[in-house]
């Protein structure tokens, strides 16, 4: 009896507090999404909280996909207002959003993030190309001559390209749940495999198979999934000079005394090369805003203004100090104009 | 086994057994010594890892308890703070305090010129310096017009340099701090204008993206509110369940089923409780995301089985004679439990509860689902405010690129470990002081 009453009382409390909460509007902005964009959005949120009369937004680190799932669940104070993404929103996600009544979405492209392939400073630099990387990391590669697909036989970098050193292929990278991994697959693996005639042939016959061949990373120990924590990969590289690591540019910038970024197709991963678009492995980062919340939750317009201001995303803005590569001037102006006029994505 | 008495066995034969036993004896002693040394090795390995872990964390974390400050001559120029001379609090609040900091830095190094050089000079102090001046004027408007030497928070890179964590021998491009900045810091140090003070910010402020301004107070308060809810819910319900199951419930198939289920629940991975919390408390009851209330509810689901199991064990250890004596004196069953059994079992129950709470304190996985893995600057003031908890704060800091967060991560781990040790210590004291042996 006592227990039953307790349970009933508890259930009643939830309903009452829940209802009370739903009635009282949330007075802070709620942000969810990518852990890659998290360090940038949090910096903006903090500046925004200090420099305005509004409360500091709450920024959750849920991953890009998880963020969109929450973002697209509906309109109302219990749903987030902003979603961080390390890739553009997918068509399927726009559809889910629309199904739940989230139709007007404002997109802000905040800048670029370079993905670097780095080694310990003790290691000799390697001049890698996207083709070498694909040959070293793909699960199946076309046999020279016949072009038939066979399991990747390469043990050392020299096997993949005679100009490279004869050290073991050992690459530490993020797991498939990570946006960095998605970007690496898209920017390196997808491009690397297109350099082979056999794959191009296959693409004409069976596009799906070709895509799988391009994107599947080998599972025999040459590619090691080292978790989402980029600091951990840096530490492992220091301990193992033979290994290569894949992580975001901001971690290279903070650890230049320990690791060096390898050149890809002859381009050094540095601020200027990524900003110019010369460095091939870089991706844009985005922030999405629910337009329906703009006048409901206080401060969203001002938050957009802060996020698109020169002092945040400009060439010398505080985000560039945190490792974000700014957009080119003209594009930045365009993005800022679109965002501040709340121009929504075309459905 | 037959035991031959020496008299019954011929002398030669007995000598034979003796030699056999003696020969085997050495082997048996050796086996025992080996077994003991395996045990010793296992224990010392365990201890070694504990010591290594502590040495690593404390070695990395203790510098975080000190923070570098720079003494800057600030003149609270009325022309900047209050140009109209109205002393209007709103106008004073929004004055350009950054200009005062910049002027102070220039006063210390009058020869520095040029935009990039000056930017590098201003970067020596934290962006918090501006707000520090604002706070001081807010507290004491009489300061306007005066000039003072004020200790301002140094930036994280200066802090890292002063703590010796930046290799000066490296090339300028590989360091986060430039040669000219190192020169200025050295000059300031020689003049005694750089000082390490106890890092009160670490304990007094919430999270920040600037390492020198980041603190764990928000996470500590979040942990406090979450555990408060967990305790208030799981302890009474856990104790009531244990008492009912142990003292009142009939022994039948239903209670067996419940018992098996409770034992199973204790082994369910914590992330599952997070998913459950998301579905029930947030999606169904519409409770806010990231609130300690929901965190506490989820963690109490996780802690309940632990408390119930420990509670039942404590109840069974109370001898039946106590119950029989109470009943024999005419006590009702409720009086017997309430006056005699429960007080005697309470130390054991509390121990179980504290160990369950210590586990809940270290939990982060289920909180991801309910939105407590978040950047929250404002220190939570209640169970409905967005909050994060200590282990989550550690996880979030460990994933940030800035080098200065490494020591703060370790410092936060030290604080978490201190609370764990405290709670487990309390559990041991309770057990030692109040437990009765029968």
C-alpha cells in the first residue's frame, strides 16, 4: 500500500512538474549536435552569454546524427533550437524534420575544418597522396594488370608506393560513428579509388558495389579505430613513431611540438592552405537553426548575429584562434546576410 | 585413508614412508611458497597500477590548483567608463573595460607598437580581465578616477609557459606562444609582476571554453542535485522494497520472479537506464532535458537494485532470535520490524546505499541520453536548471584541443576521486562503528 501510494505520488509529481515546465517557456537557447563543432559553438555561446543580456546557451555534444534526430523531433520548447553538424543536413533528415513539423530551417556555414594525417615528430615525413592512402587502407584493391578485386595484400607503405618508406602500415583513426571518419571516407577514400580504371569500369556496371569497394576500410589491423578522442590519438602517435593518425586540424595546431601533419598530394596542412582550399582533405562545418523558434526562445536572432559576426568567424575572429578555418570573405558575407535575414533551406 | 600407527608397521617400512613424505614435503612447501608469491605478485601489480594511476593524475593535475596572474597598472579613467559623468549604473556597466586593460598593458610596455605586436601583447591577459574590471567597478563605483595595480588573470598560454609546460627551445612556429611574448613574460617575471595564486576559479565558476576561466562548480552542483534526487528516491524505495520482500512477502513464485529480476537489473548496463529515462521521463512526462531531476531519476533506477540487494543482505544478517523475542513480547510484525530489525540492519543498508551512490556519482553513460553531456556555463541553482555532472565534465574537457585543459582534466579527476574516497570511507566507518556481530 505504502509503496503504491509512493509510486502514485511520484507519478503525479512528474506530471505536475512536467506540465509546469511545458507551460513556462525556456529562457535559454538549446543547442545539440556534432562533437567537432562543439568547441566552436561553445566558444560562441560563452561570448554570447557574457556580452548580451541573454542567458548562456546550453550546448550538448551528441554527434551530428544524434543532433539531427533531436532537432527534427518537433517544434516546441522541449525540442532544441540549434543543431551543430560536421556535414550538411541529409535529404532524409530534412524529410524527417518536415514530417514532425520542422519545415523552416536556417543553415549557417561557419567555416572549414581540415582533417590531417599526422605522425610523431620523431618520424620522417612522408609525401602521401590520396591514391597511396586508398591503396594502403582499402579492404579490397584491384590487382595490377588484371584489375580483379583482391583483399589488400600490402603490409608496408613501400608496397603501396615504392617512393614511400618500408615501414608498417598502421593508421589510427576515428570509428564509423564519428563525423571525422565520414569526412575522411568521403574526401580520401572516395577520391583515391577513382584513380583506378578498374573501379571506374565497375562503377558503370554496379554503382553500389563500386561505392562499397571505395569506402570499405580494411579490418586486418592496419587501420585501428582509436576512439572519438583526438587527444588520445596524439598521445598514441607520440608513443609509436611508426603510426599515422587521423584527426581534426585544431588538434594539430595545439600539438605542433609533438606531431607533424603529412603533406597530401604535396600540400602541407596549414591554416592558409586549408583556407584557400588547396589542401584536399577539408570539410565545411554547419549550424542549423529552427526558424519557428526564433521569436519564441529569447536571443536566437542575436545568437545568429554573434555566430556570423566578424569578431567570431572573421579572419582574426576568436574561432580562428580555436582552430576553425574561416570562409573566404565573399562567401562569409553571403552566409551572414542569408542567416541574419533568416533565409530558410529550399525544401 | 588408513592411518598406520608406528607400532603396527615394520621399522623399515615406516622409514620408507618417512622418506616418501620427506621427499614430497619439499615439493609441497615449494608449491605453497609459489602460491603465496603468485598472490603477492598479483597484489603488488594491482597496487603498482593504482600508484601509477594516482601518480599520473596527481602529477598532471596538481599545477591546475595554481593559476598565473599578471599585475597591471589600471587607471579607471572616467572619460572611458563614464564619459557623460552621470554615474548611471547602466552606462557604467556597458563601458569599454577592454580599453582599460589595453591601456594598462601599453603602460607596462610603452615601446611596443604595431597592430600585430600589440595584439600579441594584449593576448597575455585573459579575456576575463575585462569582466574583472567591470565587477570591481560594479562593487565599488568610487574606484572611478583612481589608478591601481590590479592582479589580472593571465591567459592560458602564459599560464602554461610559467608552469614550464612549453618547451622554449622549440621553433617559434611550433609553440603556442611567440618569442616576443616570451620576452615580455620574462620581463614581467623579473619585475615580480607575475605571480601564481591559488586557483579559486576552478572551484567558484562553471565551465568555460577558455581554460584559465573554466571551473568545476557547475558540475559539482549538478552532481550534488542529481545525487540528492537519487538518494531521496532510491533510499526510501529501496529500503521499503527490501523490508517487504524479506519480512512480509510470502515465499512463492511471484516473489522469486521479482527477486531474480532485481538481481538482473543490478547487472544491466547503465546506458540502458539512460534510454529508458529518455523514453519515459523526457518523452512521456515532458520533463526538461539536461535537468538534474531527470538525471537523478535515471540514476536512482540504476542504484535501486544495489540498495535493495544490500538491504536484504543486511536484513538476513539480523538473527531470527531478535524477531522471535519481539513477537514473543507481543509486538506486532510492523513493530518488530520498525523497532528492532530495521535499526539493527540500518548500518548495512546505509553502507550499501553509499556504495550505490558512489557508483552513481561516477556514472556518465546514461546521462548522455538525457542531455547532461553539455556545455553549461551558469552554475545550476535547482533541480530543473540545465546541469552537467563531474564525470561528464572530465569527459568533455579531455576532448578539447587546448593543452591547458589537460591539467584541469586531471584536477577534476582528483576532485572526483576525493569524493569517491570520502564516500567509501564513510561507508567503512559506518560499518565499523555501528555494525553488530552476532
